[in-house]
């Protein structure tokens, strides 16, 4: 936990101080289950953003979402498919995993990944990249909004750290929860709220 806390405050100093050109990507994946060795990525959503020093605020640069064609749908966890709304009709134009990874990695090259429960998304992505022989082009720094919220909400009335709970807590609208682009957008908005709370010049919730 000490490492997480240190990283949070280091990135805060970098953003509001010297690293004027840091670029980020709020990233979310949807999968056929939680087992990294057994289950598959079926959707990747990205919100590309950066910090505008002049306006002292974050801004969205671009966004993208890719539906990925599953190869082993028989191995999927039925509950996971229900949660992320997988169905054959909506995935009829889905692209192969390798093509999806190539498109994503081209978009996010050199960007700091921001995700909620980031280790889950990163490890799924990294393993997929290795399996498909696609270079993982993300920056080596990773920011986890779950860990940031853990620090930020110490001593408050917050009772959970799920993305859904934190969206409600910070009044972030996410009508299409558990879809990749919507959750990536919600993660971006949560990150902005949390970074504001670590900056004394910003208003608290």
C-alpha cells in the first residue's frame, strides 16, 4: 500500500509540476470471466486524455472502443456474459483479438494507463499481447483509481470501493456500466475527481 500511496502523490506532483506533457488513457476491458488463463477479452474501451496546464484541467483527446471476437465462448462464465451484456448480434462485427490489440496499442503508445482495479485489466491485456505477439506500448507507470480512492476516502462515510459505488459517491453518471467505453469514461471522470481532491487548489466533493 505504501508504494500505491507514493505513486499517487508522485504523479500528482508530476502533473501539476514538471510533467506538462504527460498523456494518459483511461482503459477498461470486458472479459468472458475472471480467470486470466481461461477467459478472454471481448471488449476494450479507451478514453485518451491529457492535462491542460493553461486551463489547469484535464481534457479528453480521443476515445475508441473495439469489440473482440471470442474464440472459446463455451469456456465463458455465464454470469460474466450477463453482466457485460455479451450477445452474438452485438458482436457480429467483432474483430479478432490480435487486430484489436494492434489498434489499441497504436492508439495508447506511451500513455500512462488509468484503470479501476488496474492489475486486472493490465494483466489480461499484457498476457493477450504476449500470446498474440503484439507489443505492449503502454507507459510503464500505471494508476489505479481503486487505490487512489482508498487513500482519498479514509475517514469518510464511503463503505465500498467498487466503480459503481464510487460513481454514485462522486455523482458520476454511468448509465451503461459494465460496457468497456462507458466504464473507461467513468474511470476517467473518477480520476479527475480524485486528482482534484489531492490538489489543495481544487474543491473537495
